[in-house]
């Protein structure tokens, strides 16, 4: 396990250092403890909109300067919004470390929030929604469409991409309040990974971030709500979908406080749909067949991106002559079989080996490692957990998987049916 170090600046900024001299590159990321679930009611999509605004210059730099500085240094950059955090990163040649630190500290101190920038980025986000959701087959399926069926509260149920009306009504006062509340150093994690000298990195971090004014981090909110006490149903008509689709959502164990139970759900997803030999692939695609595509996963955006509550989902695309009930019945039967008879050691080993290989491959990439260290510090308070995940996953037993399958009950789930506009599903 690499020798990481952690410390906190006087203004509350948490810092993770993960030196690795094997390649002359360095990754820098900043994670803010704010995501879709934190945005104000009536301001759907605001967290994502604000992520865009953070690239529009600062009091020190004109618009597009961030892009030019990183790219002229031979680096790459981006940002992304998740249920419970927003991240920003650069990967550059190691000699350019100070530039990345300056850029992140500069916009943490004072992004350029102007009416022109706001109007421009609202238009950009609206175009993104048109491209990725409104004008695409199965756009928003299931991550936008399933939560309002499974969940009842605004933070968990609303559309994190945003409603056009809400986006258009966003004001500069909203932006200033959002920045003041969530974009403080005390609500953030800075991660530096790759080829650097730790002592020199500490000096540069203190130089650039040390004078960013302290503001208290907002109180941690709980997004907890009761689990469904019965089956919940919803439907959506998709004007671009060629075939009907189905999404089934279940509540999962707490990703942070019940990590081993959460990992059992990840392994269960693999047993169900990972590869041609998986249970639902074999039955629903090859043997019967009832669907053209089937998938299962922990987390609507992937695993380890949210605190509690999080969602286990099963999605399927099927032909019009197959009813959603036939698919649901087959899914329930396979879950019941797994609950009654745990998977064989070979079947389990195949899934955990794939997960282990995937995790090692992912963290071999500097950008993924940098972002993973930051998000695990933010969500778990333990960045080095990313290096132990493969072993934790390998320790999941067949009985753990059977217990996870048993918990996915028909009387505590959400079912979303997607129907083509010009077709009928039975």
C-alpha cells in the first residue's frame, strides 16, 4: 500500500498527498462536499450548473485562462458533479504542479460570477440536457427517471441534471449563496498524487491555499428516508426509444456505515449480469429469451459516489411482445434462487476476480487514483481504503451474496416502465 499522508490547513482544507515517482506526471484534484442532493429546492440542476461556472475565470484570471494554462503545460483537466460531491482535477507534467495548485486555489478563493457567465452556462447546460437526455433514446434512464419513483423527498427524488425553468430562474444571488455555503476550504479535500516531493508540495499548498479565507463547513445533512413499504410503480413515454424498457430500483445498505453489506450488493450485481455466464444474462438473454439487454448495478452513477441512501438497480430492454410482468417474474425467481442457494465458489470467484482486476486497472491510471483518493477521504475519511477494496471485495462470501439477494424484495421496490411513443408494451 502506498505511503499516503494527510493533514489539514488552518482554514480547514483537508489535504491528501500520495507520492508515486514511477512516471513524471502529477494529478491534482479538489472535491467539494456538495452534489445533486444538496441543491436548493426549486433549483434542480444547480450543483451541475455551478460546476460549469467554476471554469469561467476568477478575479485573477480571465475567462478561458484555466483551459489555456493547463493545455499549454501539456495537461488535461475536467470536473464532474455527483450525488454527494463535485470534483475538479488536472493531470500535468510534474514540473507544472504549482500551476495546478495556483489554479485550484484561485477559483476556490473567488470565481468570476457574472450575469454574462451565468446566462452563457445556463445555455450550455440546457444544450447538454437536450443532447444527453431529451433527444437521445433512453435519455435519463434510469438515473433521472427511477429516483422519483423510489424516493419521496426532494434531495433523493429530483432531477440532478435540471429542469429548464429552474435553470433559467437561477440568479447571481443564488450563485453567491451557493459558493459561500459549500465552496469553502473547510468543505473541501485537496489531493495531490504522482511524481512530487512531499515537503515541497506542502510548501506550495500552504503558499497557494493557506490564505483562502476560512468559512465554516455547512452542517452535514442526512438524506435518510423510510424504505418503501410496498411496490411503487411509475411510467415514462420516450419519444426516441425503439423498444420498451424496464428499471427496478431497491434500497441498499448504507455505503459508508455498512460497507461490507454494500460490497455484497456489488458482487450480487456481477453474479446477476456481469458476462454471458451471469444468472440474468443466461436466463433472460440466452435461454428464454425475454430481453435484448439486461444490466444490474450498485449506485445509479456507479458505486462509491453517494452516502446513504443509495440504489441497487436492474434495467432491461425488451421487445413489445414481452410484458414487464414476465421480466419481473423471471428476475424475482432468479433472486429467490440465489437467496435460497448461495452461488458456487467458482461463480463467486469469477465475479470477485473481475472486480479486483477492474479496481487495480482503474487505480493504475493517475487521474482515477487521484479522484478516488479524494472522494474516499471526503465520504469515508479514509483515502487509503481504495487500496483495500479489492481485498474487502474478495472477502465477500456466498452467504453474503445470498443475503443481499434476499433483501431485494418485490414488496419494497420501485418499478419504472418506459414505453416508446409510437409503440406498445404488453
